[in-house]
């Protein structure tokens, strides 16, 4: 039994397609503009050998159970992240559309024609009205990808999908950091609000004491007014901090995706403190935005192959295998088999420079992608270096500020005792109150800034970090 011509043509097309070449240039990763170390201070801060365990996740970074629950809710409900994930699905769908161009499309076809010819055109004795019916399986304009144009476009679409997935991963890391920072800010506001409330109560008691001393003739009207001024000052500060605390809660609720509010976190530490940055070269594997930029670069590299292939002929195959008849009852009868095969070759001769301009544009866009890739690396390096500098200096500043707050509290206790025994005047006691409150407020602010800097470092490292091993 002889092989059908359409099958032989399809087999030849598949063989030619498999032997097709590609004009996309070989991809080479650009040289990474990274130094060997962050800087002298950062290198010393991260000189501890990293642990050999698996890279910790955000669950290891966030140690407070309530905050972990908030982060998990944000990852499930945040609307901005949901839009990013939908972008990933759209990119995957576009890739499937482009990938389908590499495979022949078969379709069932059926049609009919009924026409009447004029007497001048029809043969003598032939009927004036002609009818024809045709049904079968057709091949619709399948392009033989001899020069890799379709394959290059499919590769570019795949790289865009991978870049979008990396962008989604980066959005998840950023969302975790934003939720942590918002929770830390709210916790700091709650701590300052509690301190302001306690201070207000203490100053109200001090005002009552001054009023009693005035009644006994041991205090002046000036002492009373100064004590009242301190009460009013801390009352105003209390309301300002209360406003900041409520607004921080609203910001956290927006990130979590629950406008009804979010529960408070614990009073203990929220975050792990031993983040270690490792080597700068590790950013290439850790930062999603760097990986996304490289995928964009690979996509632009593939587009060059498609632009080069446009200078060469394009061959498209169209065919139909089925039955044909003049009436419906005999359409699938014996001897009604029919087939058609229509290859088409298109060779560009003159296009006004369109193909050359497209190739120049593809080359320029690759250069742009290289610059964007290098910029993403340099930006990541600066962000990590800044975050390292912030965490290290804030850690030392927090320790110094805490010591100052302890000293100011002790000074306030001594000043109050000396004032009550008459050893010092009221003015020195008031100055001690102001200094103690300011020192404690500053310590809470620096502690909050340190925790925010840790979350910033977590995001700058792309969610990948090492836990330093104690020496």
C-alpha cells in the first residue's frame, strides 16, 4: 500500500523542522559589577562562618507567632500580591499561545458550494447549477521553522514567564518585609503610648503632690504651673502617639488584607537578630529582581534570533485530506476521496528597511537589558550595604540609648527623692522628668528603627540569608 502524498509531505516537514537552525546569539552572562566584599565594616560584621543548614525562610526570620500569622494572612489576602500572581498566570497563558505556533494545527473542515454559471460560460449540455460538498481534516498554514524564528519567539516568551515568576517571588519577599515593618512600627507606637500613659499618670500624681505642698506652704504657684505644664505636655504627646498607633494599625490591616483590623503582636522580640549577608556574589542567586533582569536579558537575546530569521524565506504548509461529492448522500461513499496540498514560500525582497530596523531594535533592546541587569546588581549591592550599615550602627546605638535611658531613670529617682526631702529645688526635678521621658522615648524609637532595618536587610538579601554561627 503506497503512502499518501500528504503524509509524506508532513513527514518531510517534521524532518526539516527538526533540522532547523537558530540565529539567536549564544547567551553569555555579563560580567557582574560586584566587589569581593561589602565594605570593611560590613565584612567584619559578617565574617562569622555561615551555617551549613538550608537557607532559612521568612518563618525562621519572624519569631513571634502572632506576627507569623499576620504574614501568612497577608500572603493569602493582599490585593497587590494577588495582582502580581495574576500577571504570572497571564504570562504563562501567553507562553502557551506562542509555544503552540511550533506545532501543526489540525482542524476538521467541511464546506459546500452551489453556483449557477451563465449560458455563455458553461459547456453544452451541462447543468446550469453546480453543487459541491467537501469534508476532511486540514492543516492550516503551518510554518516550517527552518531558521528558528518561531522557536526564538517561544524561547523569549518562556523567559518572560520566568521573569514574571521572579517578580512575583520578589513581591512576596517585599510583602513579608512590609508586614514586618508595619508590625514593628505599630509595636513601637504601642510601647511609646504605654510609656506616655504611665508618665501622664506619674505627672498627675506629682501635680497632686505639688498642690499639697503648696497648701502646706512648701511650694510656690510657679511650681504648680510648671507641674501642670508637664501634665499638659505629656497629655498632648499621648494623643499624638495614640494617633500614630491607630494609623500604624490601619497600614498593617491594609497589608494583611483585612480592613476589620489585626490583633496585636506579642510583647517579646518579633524578629531574629543574627542575619548574616554572606558574600556579594550570592546576591545573583538570592535576589529575585536580579534573576528577573537576567531572564529579561535572555528574552531580548532570543528576539535577536527572530529578527535575524526574518531576512530568510518563510515556508507555510496548507493541506486538506477528506472526501468531496456533488451531493450530501454520496459525500463519504467509495471513490470520493480527495486531497489538496498547498505549500507557500515567502521571500522578502524589499520592505523599506523594516527587517533591518527590527534587527537594530532587537540589538538595542538587548543592550538596554544588559544595562538594566547591571543596574539591578549595583542597586542590590547598595541596598544590602546600606542595610548592613544601618543594622550594625543601630545595634550599637540601641545599646547606648538603652544605657542612657536606664541612667536617666535612676537620675529621676534620685532627683525625686532629693526634691521630696528638700535637698534640691523643684526645677531640677522637672529637668530630670523631661530627660528621663525623652531618653526612654528615644530608646524605643531606636529599637524600632533597628527592627525595621533588619526587615530591610531581609528584603535586600532577597529573602535568602544565613544565620551566623557564634564563634
